[in-house]
C-alpha cells in the first residue's frame, strides 16, 4: 500500500459493489472552491504537521474519497478541520459523510475530570505539546472541535461541587511540613502581572505575536502547581493558570486555531473552578460563546452564555454582567430572534450604566469591556440581525449610530487596535447593507492599514469577507475594484497564521 500511508481502503473495506459516491463530501468539496490537487496538498501538509509523515495523498486518492471510499484516521479528522477552517463553521466528520471511531470522553478534549491534579496534568501536557508541535494548531488526531450536547453537557458540570471543593481542612492533603512553597507574595503578584502584560500585548498586537510566550508561561505555572503548595498559594496559582489558559485560547482563536482555542478554554474553566473564581469562569464561558458565534453555532453560544450568567449572577460586577448580556444579544441576533436580541441589548446598556456605582475594583480581564466595546457589541448584534433578516435596512439603521460611536471611541484608544480594526470592518459592512459601497471601501482600506500591524487572522478574514461581499454586490464600481487590488497586495490569502 505504498504512497498512501494507510489512507486507502480502511478496515472493514466494503466491496466495490457496495460503495456509493459520498454526496456529503462532494457537496462540501464543491463549495470550497478547491481542486482535488489542492485538497490533497493541504491534507499532506496537515499530516506532516501532525507527524504522520507516511501519508502521501494525491488527486486519485481524493477522487476515491468522493466516490465513497472511507479513509483511515487521522485523515477524516484532518478533513474535518480543513473544511471547518475553510467555512468558519464546525464541519464534523459525520457532516462529511465519513465514518470515524467513536471517541472516548477523554479523547474529545472537552469531557474531562473535574479534579485539581488532573487539571494540572492536562494543562501541563497540552501546553507542552503546543510548544513542541503546534503548527496550525493540529496537535493530534484526537483534537477536534466539539459542539452541541458533547460541548454543553460537560460544561454544565463546572458548578457542580467536586472533591476538591471540600472544606479546607479535608482538602489540605499536603503535610504542613512539606507545604512551605517557594513563592513569596511579591513573586505571586509578579506571576499575576504577567497575564495583565500579555493581555495588553494581545489587544495592541493581536494573537499571533505573543501566543507561544503565553503558552510557555502557562507551562511554568503548571510546574509550580505540581509542587507542594499551601492552600492559599495553590488557589492563586490556579487563578493565574486560568487567566493564562483563557488568554492562550483567545490568541489561538484570533489566529484561526479553533480546536486548540477550545481546548485551552475548557482547561481554563477547570482551573477557574479549582481557584474558586466563578466570575473568571463566567468570563471563560463568554470567550467560548464568542467562538461558537464565529463558528456559526449561536444555539451553543446562547447555552454557554446562560451558563455563565447563572454561575456569576450573585458574584460578578455590572461590567461583567453587561458583557454577558451583550453576548446574549449576539447569540439571539444570529438565531434570528429580534425581540429577545433587543431586550438583551437594553439589559447590556442598563447594566453597564451601573458600573460607576460599583464599589469594588474590576478584575483586569474584564476591563477591556469599555463603553466602546459595549457600543461595538450591540451594533454588531443589529448588523447580524440585518443579515439574518435578509439584509434588512431597518436593522442596519439601528446598527449605524452605535457602530459610528464605537469607531469614534476606538479611534482615540491606542491600546485596543484590533478592536478598532474590527469595528471599522463592522462599519464597512453596515455601509454595504445600506448600499453605500464608496463609504465601505474607505473604511475597509483604513482597516487594512491596521491589519498589517496587528497579527490577527480574525481581522484578516473579516476584511476579506467584507471585500468579497462588496465585489459580489458592487463589483463594477471603481472604488471596489481598487479595494480588491489593494487586498491582493496587502493581505494575500496565502499568508498563514503564526
């Protein structure tokens, strides 16, 4: 079986008489715009990144898959990831009409034991693997996106008491003579400040520049958690680990490494549980919700947001609660539920107004949610509603003033350049909905200038989608032709995320 590395007929091969064309795979393949040769090259490249150097796919092999042959692992999962990245939605192995060995709970990367020692071990193992093997985020054939009940049901257990949530005296397994720890209070504070520093860099420069540094710091923190520590130190270290894991997930999401991002988010939620920090856990769930919206899964996004709201309703400040209402509005918008979307938008605005009366300082991880972010999120909700409702001018009109205000505020904010670019793109899409392509081209051009400084595949992808929409609707317009040419030069699609 030379040249295919086991990607030929799989175990349990059907006879040629029983084999039928794979209509599902053929449909996804046709819509992708790829040739058989291009798909074969991408499979081979991803397989090499995985370490499966024996796989060597060619056009004839792709043709046989389309004709109904079922390839062996890890090719079904490679195809699932490639098509998911291509379309920006979860495309499962089953969606492609392929058979896959039913994964065990541990293999899904989501349904993990809610215990402290295993959380530390998994954080250590995954961050080490990421540092050693990360190329386009494919860390093994078992790493794939989860969605639907397989994602939501395990996350619902984050509020269930676990053995590690026993009273302190019962939890203190390390004898006092051994639990001295080697970290002073200043050292713990310094560790906590690293997450703040990395968060600033992410906002300014995008996820591509410092992602590996964050993963490396996370791995160092897990090393400390594997040593005997006093209970208070242990809880603080878990909090730092949760913040770093969430940030590693966010940066992975930003550069397009979706399965990697989801795994970090799940591990961050486990660490937040061990730290006893429910507001931080709700923030992690909100990041998972954003990813689900990005992947075209608003139902999952809503479930995650509601879980975050339930877990933090009596312990999180108004800024956090406002952000969660804004995420709820985004989910409802993408589900095509305008009434509930508008209600959530109002709740986000009303709750944000209470931030000035809040006596306690906000944790650093929620400080990004400024007035500009509030306007930006709510405007994107109305923009999304407009698209779901068939390019509705009424919802575009609701989005317009909010988006203008967000752009105006972000233009004065040197620290959040990626958010500025994303809202410029959002404003460009609103102009397209209002059939104002000239104004859209000006804003998209400005966003391109920022995108070159911000290493964010998410920004690049949104710019490309906006330009492609402009070409589809107004392709003969001179400004749109110029914009297309500029895009090809400044943000070529062949560039890969780092």
